[in-house]
C-alpha cells in the first residue's frame, strides 16, 4: 500500500435508533487513538527497561460543523446522554482506502462552541465501552 493523505475518510455512527448514519460531510477533524496499557516489569538486575503490553483501548474524537438536517450529525449525537446513561455503545465505523475500523463507542459528551467569528462547531469524544480489542481490517 502506498502513502496516502487523509482525504476520503468516511465516518458512520449509529443514531439513537441504532441505524448507521453517514456523517462524514459534517466532520472537519477526527482523532483516533488505540493505546494499550504498559506495565513496567524491570528487574533490579536489568540495565534497560522491560515492559509488558496490557489492555487495549480505543478513543475517538470528532469535531464538526453544526448540521441539524435529518440523519446528520446533530440528529445522531443529540440524544447521546440517553445512551451514555445506559452504557450503550454506538456502532462507529471509519473507512479509509479500503481499511475499516469499526467498534462500539460510548460517546461521553456532545459539546458545542460558538466562535467569536460566528462559527458553530461541535465535538463528540468517545471510548471503547465493552472490552473488545479494536483492530483495523
């Protein structure tokens, strides 16, 4: 596979009814992290650090432009508190150049910011809720 830009990323997120909605056109930036915990297991007889990888995690954060049209970003995230309170994740799929990262994501916030210039943007951060191990396919 060749080096590529981030152009062409598609994002689909389940709405409160569990139906995947393509909201890529509303998203202006996306951050995806897949960290693992690390345990220091260095013995006193070692001259260098020794570590073990622990539990895997997945976090996402989307930023976008306010759009209250049917089935787009505001409709998808506006009821996030109902699902967050019930600890129910929403299927979220990110696809780029034939590579897919799809998992349940528990969105913990849906913040809005009105800029001094009049812009109206939102941010929706989320985390892995179910103990699954995230992987690109």
